[in-house]
C-alpha cells in the first residue's frame, strides 16, 4: 500500500494499479487493498474495478464510511446513478457525521441533482471545516452556476493560493473562468 502511494504521488497510476492488483490476488479480501485499488482504478477511469471493489468492501464492512462515500462520490462526479449516489453518501455521513470530505460529497451530489441552495449549504460547511482545494473547487462551481461569480472567484482565489497544485481546482477554474 505504501509503495502504491509513492507510485501514485509520482503519477505512475498504472504501476500502482498493477501492484495493488497483484497484492489483491494474494489477499482478495484485504479491506485496505480493495479500497486503495478502487481509488487507483478511478484515476485510470476503470470504473468497473472501482465499483466492484467498493461494493465488495461495503458488503464485507458495512460500517466503512469511506467506501460508501467513495462509490457515491464517483457516481456523483460522473453524474450517473444520482439517487444511489445520494443514498451511499448519506449512509457514509451517518457513519461519520463530521467528516468534511463526506459533507463535500453530499454537497456535490445535491448540486448534480439540481439543489443549488442545499449544495451551497453543505459545501460551505465542508469548506469552512476543511478549506481544501477540491472542496473550494466544488463550492466555487456551485456559486458560479448560481450567478454569484464574484463569490466564486474569491473562493477559487483563496483555494488556489493555499492549494496551487490541486488538479480539480485548476481544471474547474480553467473550465468556468476562461
């Protein structure tokens, strides 16, 4: 797992995926391997592997909040299976109610479902608790879509100042600000 993390940090996602896959062959029910392999699969757009691993992990460990969240967020981010995404994220939030990453996911699925006010409330709560780049990207996008472009710009500028290398943030700002 540590070696795979180093590979991911070096942007060698294929190598990390293969390494974790081999480890899973030897230990197919190891929760951390399932989770890491799923997240690495997402980077390679291997959503079938992501979904299979996370569903297996949820079945094995129904109290694994981050497995519920990761699957729900992946659906929301790709704008698919939104009703299921919301249920998964709400379950994750029941298991870990003060986790700002999960609160961000709830805001993101609400945005995808068209509930802009609900999305803003959850994303602002997440950003206030953990002002990270991805949460800032999400909050800014919701504000932008609501027509509050100055507010969005302030959030993005602050997030970029503190997290200049965040890929999601960079892509969001580039896509919307042009």
